[in-house]
């Protein structure tokens, strides 16, 4: 099998895994926000169709962008996983939910709710550009992004 020409790999060991799904994949949807998560809540409250939400929180270490309530919405609405360029809270609860979450780490403080954010814009972090409609694949070895859907072994 040949490697796709447009395969991007997120910098290794940048993210920590949370949730019961240690491997997840799907079409990319994005949110760009900074220390405020209303749009993340709105998106995860809508049908996910086994897609992946990529949240660029700017990598801020001052609060958590996602907690157990938003992760529960992700499970209830069929999201395959969430990648957060930022921090999460309620990790012990999230670790028992049937969702895959990758984040920079944990933080006990909730985010603000005063900036909605931007939906389905290109975001870049970890050496990768995440484009809505492209595909993300995550497992214990890392995260990769492809312009096209890859065929996975059964």
C-alpha cells in the first residue's frame, strides 16, 4: 500500500488520550475559540455522524475548553472523537465515556462563555493544518490527517 501524498502527522506525544475509545476517526469539523466554549457545546449537541470535532483553543493553559457535560453530548450525538488544542476537565468521568478525546492535559477551571468562536474554519497546531471535510485518524501512536478517506483494515 502506498502512503497518500497529502498525509500529515501531528507532532508526536503532544496530546494525552482520554475516554474509552483509544482509536477513533472521521470527517473533520472545526471550532476556533479562546478560553470560551459556547460553540463547542452547540456543535457537540448536534448529530455527529461518527465525525471528529477539532477544537483550536489556542493551547491556553488558563482554563479547560471541555468537561464531562460536553463529552456526554458527544457520546449522545454520535461523535467519534474530539481533539482539543487546549485542556479538559472532569477527566475521571470522561475516561468512562464511550468517546475518544485528545487534549494537551487537564485543568480544573471552567472556560468562559462570552465568545462564541468560529465554526468550520481552517485551524493549525501540532504541525498540521486541520481542514473541515478532511479526515482525522487517531490511535495510541498519534494523530494523522488525510485529504481523503483512508481504507482501514477490518
